[in-house]
C-alpha cells in the first residue's frame, strides 16, 4: 500500500500529514512556522520536506504514491500554480508543481479551504451530505462548496473566496469591509470576539446556497476564538424562514489538520 503526504500551507503554519493509503485514519502530523518572505519560505519548505522524507521512522521515498498540497488563495489546479495569495503575497505566481518535482513525487494542488471541506465531507461532520458549504477562518478566510456531492470550483477556480465578500458591520471602525478584514485573525486580535461578524457571513452563505450543512473550520475555530453558539444565535435572529433555518451550523470534526488531510484526498479522484 502506498503512502501519501498532505501539505497545508497556511499564513501561520505549514502542516504535513502522513497517510498509509487513502482510507480513513489518524495521520501522523508535523508542522513548522510559515516564513514571511519568499527566499526563507522556499528554503524552509525544502528543508521541511527533505527532513520528512529522510526520517528513519518514515517510509522510503519509493513507497510514496504522491504529495497533495493545499495553498491559500486562487489556484490553477491543473497547472499547479498559486495565482494569488492575499496573505502571502510573495507567493503570487508560485509554481507549486515545479517546486515539488525535485522530490520525484507525483503532485496535486488545490485551494486549502477546498481541501478542508473535502476532508470533512469524506471523514468528518459533512459525511453523507450532498450540499455543503465550508468556511475556514484563520489568518485569512476561505471557503469550499460541495453541490450534489461534487466540489464546485466556478468558471475560473475562484468559487468559495468568501473572505472577499462585503460585510456591513455598523459598530466597526470601518463598517463596510470584506469578511476577512472584519473577522480574520488580525480582526480578532484587534477587536476581540468577532463571532457575530462570522454569523453575518454564514447568513449570506445559507441564503445563497441553501446547503444541508455549514461547516466552520480553520485555526480560528479549532482554537475556540470563534464561538459556534454565538454564530448560531446570530443566524437564527436573521433567518426567519422555517425551511432555511433547518440548515445545521457545525464545527469541523477534523480540527486544524483538515486541510492537510483533504490535500491527500486529491489522489482519490472524484471531488
């Protein structure tokens, strides 16, 4: 059985998950802090991957079936290029597939939030649901959409960029901003609890997609900074339709490692 490596590149951490095959399991996890400039990033990532593949208690390189990489921002999955990463702008235009060629492993690439919701649909709280929306709250805010059991990418692979939707928050210093600006990591650090702002975003997602379930994930949720009960109360106050109110709003089951786990699932095909 082949081994697989899932890499989740975030604004704060780079996480790796080792899988034995592609079945449900608790993977071995490793991580490093994300360097803040391109030279240090590429050097640090190279050292990280090289050390993983050289570990004496890890499988040999020849036993690996591939490496899946989740990246933050707009990505071309076919070419393996990160087109735009708002929170890591020095990676704009980075050819991920070309970088990983040096390890002589098959490589597949997708947006990190799509990887997160892919994992939750396969092994987490969204399993068994056909229509799912995921909201990943971390350094930035991203999302993933599943319609009729399949990942929805849009015409140009940018569907799910929920962090760039516009929110009106009357008590904020600058009331009309993007959801990411009002409820991403820096907003939590500056203003405190932003769960109601997250709730505003969820109201819009439910009204737009009418999903079976909304999954909240990412570091902000895993750390407890986002209060799920507050999000639910806000949504309940702003959605009156008894049909739409049936949509469940839940915390992801797989934690902050869901992105790395979903990157491995790129090798399962389908979604």
